[in-house]
C-alpha cells in the first residue's frame, strides 16, 4: 500500500505556476537539489509537450501510464528527449541542452561524493549550455548575458527551456506564463 501511495505521489500533476515557484525556490538550495530538481521539471515538461501532440481524447490514463511510466518506451528522460526531437517539439539546440542537463543530473544523482557546479567537469558542461535562442533574445537587456557562472548558466537554461516547453504543451494558448 505504501508503495502504491508513493507512486501516486510521484505522478501528481502540478500547475505551471506551482512549478515556476519551485524553480525559483531551488535557487536557494544546494547544487545537488538544483541539478536534480531542475532536470526533473524539464523531464515533466517534455512529457506535457509530447502529450499535447498526442490524441489524448483517445488515450486512456492506463495507456498514457504505459507510455510514460515504469518500463514504458517514454519513461526515461533520454527517450523523451529523442522523441521530442523526432516529433519537432524541440530543435537541435534544445536537444543538445537537454542531453547536457540530463548528463549533469546523472552526475549529481550518481556521484557518491558531494558534487558542486564549480567542479571542473560540471562547470565545463554547464558553460556549453545555450539558453533557447528565441527566449534568450528577450534577455539581452541583462548585464553579462549569457551567464558565465556555471550554476547561473544551468539555472537560466533550465528556466528558459521550461518556458519553451510550457509553450509547446499549450495547444490553445491558455497557459499564462508566470
């Protein structure tokens, strides 16, 4: 019973406003939390964007679960990135960013020692991130754009990519951007 409750908890759908607030809050947390949670928000946003392209009216909750949960073909972050690219939901730059963010997340999630964005390998990976072109262009008024600090670059790319995916998941233009 506890196992089922935990699975249900992990499947809860959050409203975009709630996610945006959490994205802001994790900036004050440890590097580990920001790396893992930031990528989790993007993983979920990819799922939403893909669902928006699917015939949701004909898919049952069970069928959606079979696609995206446990051993489903779209359960893994890497599979979602590949399929989102194949469907044209994301472009090459977003795909490269998401793959890099996934690699950073995996390093933080599987490292047995305390890892930080200042670690040379992580910092180098972060500095390859390029915030989505269309959204980044709107940020040119910010001094020192794009950010050169690895954690700040990671955070900016997560936020802007999340906004891009949020727009991609909004079929009717009804999701207000925070």
